């Protein structure tokens, strides 16, 4: 179950403002359902849940388990929607230290030569058994032409070609059915391929092979993730009141002039999820000079950097807390004598409990400081709940963007830096 608690945001919005935004949200949801809003040709992220393809889940599971048996390192090479979803789920559901199975590393999400050179050096070092590392590479690019990804892929596959006699099992490409440079390479070299459906855009693609293969390689149950999203889809089709109220209050706050929505969490393993949300919302709503800037923060860490601003700075922000109800560790505070550090008052308290009190204190302080606060709570942090969370936010994003009057599914602004960059690089 996922609870969306809007009461600490609702207090900043009049009934009239809320009702007017709620009507807009209802209309927006109808547009999504009836596929008659802007960008309706990109609603495939819903179709894949209304009509699940078990065969692809099985195929991905099979390949992932073969990779897990053989790989020391699995590289996810992609940028934006082509890697943020996988990274968010993997970070949320695997250990902070010493993960089981292949080490999942990322490339293609920037153009740092230092990073790439160090990555290649690292790949060339022996594994813990003193043998050459077994490396697999999943390049993910819907367009197949994104420079950051394509360039990293070239360097990595060239390095791999020098190491291994056969690359076809080791390189997996996830891309569009047709077109793009990646498809040319697949045809030429016979690399394995997974298709990104045409009607699913990058940031809405985590539940396609884009996200599912890396997630499965990390040892996460992709059926639970996928079917968690399917159940959320089904329940929201029946009753979307909670979602509409959320979209409505966020929209009403935007209309009042709130310019920043800070996604925060007290669970560091959810930092990546805040990053996925940042992209999902940022690239979807930030157009036509509209939208709230989605920021992210991890608490308590950032309470000691951004906390001051959130409490007392410019009042143009709202905050969305991502929480988990169930305990994620059994660690407790033990009494100590002498009590020089003065911490014995916490004796017997679990870190989960202490962290929860920090959350409650913070949301209450920020609300009192004039920040509308929303809390989104997953009952447990597992694949099923994360699947539900992913779909919930995909739908919130679509509905809220339609309320703003923008097309959620394109990103014309991203092209501007590319044009300038290509010109400077002398691309024909
Ligand atoms: O959401 C999006 O569409 C973008 O963030 C893309 O995922 C990102 O630009 C990467 O594009 P591509 O997969 O074509 O390399």
C-alpha cells in the first residue's frame, strides 16, 4: 500500500483553489484514459500494464540469471530515462556495501574522460579470485544516437573486443525496433537486442527492458516489480481520488507561485528514487515557461545544508517526503556507562524509530515554517511496492502536466544544448 498524505499542503490552499484544481485534474485524467490529450501517442507505459507480456519478463529473467552466473561486472550504459529508473530501483533494493552477484556500474551518463578511463582501468584489474574480470555491457538508448551513451559504448566495446573472443553474449543493446546508429551496430555485429516500444518515452520506460534487465541482473524480482505496477494501475483505474487530490494540491500550489518541489527522504537508499522523480517531473513539466523545479535532498544529511533554507528562506517551495513505514534494520542503541556522550536517553530505541522521529519533527517544523508538505509512504520497501510507486508517479506526472497545459511526453528543450554542442564539436 502507498499512502499519500496531503493535509500539511492542503492547509495552504483555499477550498476554492483546491476545487478548481481538482476539476482540472479530473479532466486531465480523462484525457489520459481517453488518449485525447497532447502526446497521446506516448501512452504505451499504461498499455504495457493493462496488457502484460509475461513472455518478455521470462526472457529477461532467463538472460539475467545467465549473466548473474557468469559476470563480475555488469555495466549499464545510458543517460536520463535510459538509466535513472534502473539505478533508483537497484539502489533502493540492494545493500549499500558488498552486493551479492555482479557489481552493477554505470556509464554513458556523462562525458568525463577521467571516469571512463578509470572505469576501463578498473575493468582490467583481476577479480577477487585473481582472474580477469568477466564483464557484460547493456547499452540502452532509444534514439541510438545520444552522444554521451554512444561515445562510452564505443570505448567500452572496443576494450571488450580486446579482452574477449566473442562479444555477442556479453553485449546487450536495448533500443528502438528500427533506426538509429545502435541498430546498425546490432545488424553488423549480431549483438543481443531488446526493443523499447515506440509509444514509451525514456523517462516512462523503467518497466520495459530498459529498466527491467539491469534490475533483474541485480537480483531483484522483476515480476513483483512489474505486477506491483499492474495492481496500482488496476486500482487507480477504479478509484483515482487520492491521486487526483495529490495532483490538484500540487497544481493549486503551483498556481499560487510555488516554484520548487523538493523531493526528500530520510532513507539514503531512496536517493536514486528522488533522482528518477526529478527527471520524470523535470523533463515532463518544465516547458512553455511553466512548472515547478523538482529538487532532491536526503535527510538528515541535507538538513545540515539545505535545512536552513527550507525552514526560513524564500517561501516559494513545497516539499514531498518519500517515506517507508516498515523497519529496514534491527539496529538499536545500547546503554553505556559512563554516559559521557549523554546518549543513554535513547537506550533501547531502534534507529528506525529515531529516524522516524527525525522525519516527524522535520515535517512539522517545515510546515510551521510555511512550507506545504506532502508525505508519500510505502508500507514496505520491496519490489512490489516500488512497482506501485513507479506507476503512481508516472500517472501523477501525466495528470499534473495536463493540468498545467503542457505535453508531458516530449522534451524539445533538451535539443538546444545538443545543437550547440554538436556545432562546437564540428558534427556534420
Ligand atoms: O526521458 C527521455 O526521453 C530522455 O531522458 C531520454 O531517456 C534520454 O535523453 C536518453 O535518450 P536515448 O535513450 O535516446 O539515448
